[in-house]
C-alpha cells in the first residue's frame, strides 16, 4: 500500500495498516467490507471476503507463468529402461538413471540428475541442478527449487577409538516425498538408514533446510529457513518450525506445535500443542507405479487364512524334469502349509518348515529320501504373498512345476481359489531390534518394521545385470505388480556343470531367462519384463524361503547377494531373534496337565511350536522374582546353568510325552537318563526370555535321544544332548 503508484493494485486485510490505505496512491485496492466506508485513500475498492485469497486468484492472471515446451533436450542423458508419460520437458544436460519413471507434465530444469529407479509423479517441476539419489520417490504436484538434494546418505558413523578411523553406517532406506510438497533452494533431505525418510503431503520447506535420515514429517507442516531436524525424529501434522530451529534426534513434535526462531529441542524432549495428538501420516509412490499408499500403524492381523476352492497347475519340474500336477486344497485352521506326495505309497505329508530343509543348491528342497520335494520357493512365495496360513498342496511328483519360471502362475491360481479367513490367530514374527547375519557371500540386515519390506541388492558380471537394487513392499497387491512376474535366470556357461550334478533337467528358454555369457545378451532372442527383472526374482525367492518359518514376517530385510542357503539361514535367525505371536501350541494349563512339576520347579511357560513328534519349541521368561536369584548370586543374579538344562529337559519331556498322546498319561512320568555335550555359552539374566528348541534324534520303545538348544535374543546360551525314558509312576 505505502509504495503503490497510480495504476497499481494493492490490498488491505488488517486494520493495523489502515493508515497506509489512507495515504496510498494505488488505483485499486482489495478490501474487506469493514474498510469500504473509509473516506481517505483510493476511491476504487473491491470488496472480497479474504483479500489474501483474492490476491492469490488474481496474480496468476496478471503474471501468467511462461509456457513450457515439451520435449527432450539433445544433451540429456537417458538411462536404460527410463520411461515417462508425455508431455514432459527434459532440459539441457539432465541425467536420467536406469529405470527412472516420470509421470505426465513433468518439467526438469537444466542439470537435474535423477538416479537409478527414481519415481516421479504427475505435474512435478524441478528447477535447475536438483539431484534425486536412487531410492527417491516423489508424489504429484511437487515443486523442487534449484539445488535441492533428495535421498543422499545421512551423516552416520560409528566413532573410531584408539586411533582407528570412523566407520560409515550404510544407508539403504528411501526418501519419500508426498503430494503437493514444495522444497526451497539448496535444502537437503537424507534417505533413511534402515527405514524411510518421509515428507508428508502438503508440507512446505523453505531454503537451506536439512532433514536427516529416518525422519517422518507429517502433513501440511511449514519448515522455514535454516531449520535442522536430526535423525529418527517425528514431526506430526501441521507443525511450524521457524528459522534456525533445531530438533535433536529421536524426538516427537506433536500435532500443531510451534517451534520458533532459534529454538531448540534437546534429547528427551517432546513438543506438543494443547490439541489432540494424531499419528503422522504421509503419502508415497511405490517403486514401480504412481499409485499412492499411506504408511500406517500395523493393522491388527486378520484371522488365519486358507482357500475356499480347489485349484491346480501342471507342468515340468525345473531340476527333476518330472511332469507334475500341483493341487491346492483347503485346510483347517492351525494345520499350516503341508505338501502331500500322492505319487508315493501312504501319501506322506511334509510340512513346509525349516526342520524339513534338505538341499539348497540352486533351489530349496524339503523332505527326506524318496519324499524329497524340490524347488518349493516359487510356490511358497505365492502362498506367503497371499498370507495363507493353512493349505494342503498335493503333488503327483517330486517337484512343483516351474511353469514360466516366475511366481505368477501360482499366485493367480491361489487368487482364483479365493483365500478366506478360517478363524484362529495367525502366527507373526515381529523383529524387536536390528540384527545382522552373514552366510557365505550373502549378508542381511534385519530391522524392525510395521510390515514386510525387502531391500535387495545383487551383482553379477553380466552387462544386462551388473549391480541391481530394489525395495519392495510384500503385500498381495504389490507382490502381484512388482515381483510375481519376475522369472528365474541362468547363464549358458553353467548349463553343463549343473546338468552334471543332476540339476536343471527341465530347464528351457520358455521357463527361465537364459543369459549368453559370450554375447552379453539374452539367448534365443528372449526379452525381459523389466530391466531389473533379476533383482525382482531374487526378492521373490526370499519371500518363498522365509515362508518356511511358518509365520507372517513383520520386518525390513536388507539383503545383499542373497542365496537360498543365506535365505534359510536368515529364516532360522528370524525364528530365534524375532518375537513370535499367535495362539501358543500349549499354554501353561496344558503344560501342567502333562508335566508333574509345580512351583518353584516348573520352568516352562508355554510351548509355541510342535512339529509332529520330531521338534518342539518352548519359552521360559526369566524374572527377578525367581526363587533361585535369592542366592545365585545376591547383587549379581545369574540363572544357574543346571536349571537352564532342567528347563530344556522339561520342554523335551513335552515332546516325548506327545508320542503317547493316544494313551492315558496321568500315570506316566519322564526320567532323564543321561546328558552329553553340555555347553554353556553365556549367562542368563533377569529379563531374558529363553527359547528352547529340541529335536528328536532317535526314538525306540519308550526311550529317546534329543538334542536341545537354548537361545536368548537369537544367541546360543546353552546346548545339550539328552536321553530320556517314559515310565509308569
């Protein structure tokens, strides 16, 4: 108002500036009705309910944006598999990595760099020199100003000691930017370490802002100049962070809070407003489509699932070459996944469990001897993707058919069989704390997550593969889109060696991707379904192998060079380290019906798994209230080793008594006859939960030999072999 000249348009929204109206030389002023009668000032006044909103509507008319011309500048570099929906404008010296996907009406200014696999929604504008690292996903109607950096590694190091250098923490998460976000010049949003960094829809970020790894920012936040938000913090919806404010790591800023200029939130602080708290939400685009989904709290699991109708597939086995029909049949709640060999006498059943794993070279085989079933991973991946808990799979041969080499035919068959809730509580494996494991060349990082997510990296010395990486949500819909169609693959140079081992007898170009070692392409003129089909298939293999846990997985698994051997080792580690929930196989009441022990010598709290008469898993929760801690040792409580073995023996007794389930056991008792190879690996302390796993080695008459292992947080604390006998009291 005070600087307006004749011919200018001005506006007045607050009585604080009424004096400026009285002196203004503007030709037209937008005002609220209460200022219409003011005598002094410009005579032409346009009455509007909200002058600010009216100005927003008028300015684009008075100052229209420059019309952009669609097309790809000749200096742009476009990687293999990059796609877009016309129209787009790709400016000079733009670099698009492999597999980049752009929506409609995307404008990329000069010098922008989008790494491999970046996904960009519709109506997105990037000013010059924006960089999006691999793993970045951007929603619709997003504006990124010059110099923005999305998805770079966070600043994470393990400090060196004694003169050693600092060790960098790998960052394998993503950077997810929701719809209608605007980010100012030279701001940086790091990707997650083992989780994702999320910017919620409608949030606006000013220039020179830094958002660190694993931060989750809610919807419609305003984050203004020189703000820093440290790693793993949570900013809920409609928060305002003003200039030079700092938020320390692992904090929560509640919905609607205001953190003003040069304010700081140190550790152990939670900021909030007086209104009700709500969960932070944000939108993201999946790694392969522009369909939106919302990170959310874990939904309560639905009941156990089976199928309503019978379904079959038939074809040739990849490794055995046998013609086989695989038929899916409904099963009752609690039965689990079981294979039935209808081609063998007695139709033996083999449970899809880790204890049945027989071979892992180039496939996963379960069962033993003539009843061995080869290459179960594709079929089990489809079962796990549908979250089917109880199923009978009848096989007319030793190997499920390979079909087209992907999981798709099995997934489709189960979909047509109509998965249905059959009641009962599903078994869940939920990771409570991160852990790592290595098996040969395969390495894995496992982190807590509310859903099942995979980040997979593979590397092969072939020009069509090289180094590929991808992150995938394992839900039925996402699996169908992103993983199910990916086919198994092999190389021409290894065919003879594998056939000499009795493998790939049924392999052909119609059921596998065959890579030419010498020509660097595909044999027999084959075509890929995605440029990164190889890493997608490896991800599907992980889903199938982990199904042998007999549980639904809730974890983020970061796999590097995964293999069947590594996947099965990971499944065993998950069983020991993750929290298993679901209805126990036997609660304390049932245990007391079988064992004669009572307090303080009943050392088993529940039985969580029973696999026929071959294997059992039991739990003992160790608390400071245990009677033995009064004297072992005061001030330094440690569970006596002999009691760890006693608890193991009680779990073993439950397994042995299961052999006599069809008899009256009220007058029977288990005596242990010998202990061998007893080893104690680490102390057991108050607060620990001991997981006992016992396997039947030999059973004859009323005597048996068992091997037992005791774990705390996935680490062995004790082991022993024991012999026992069932006798009358």
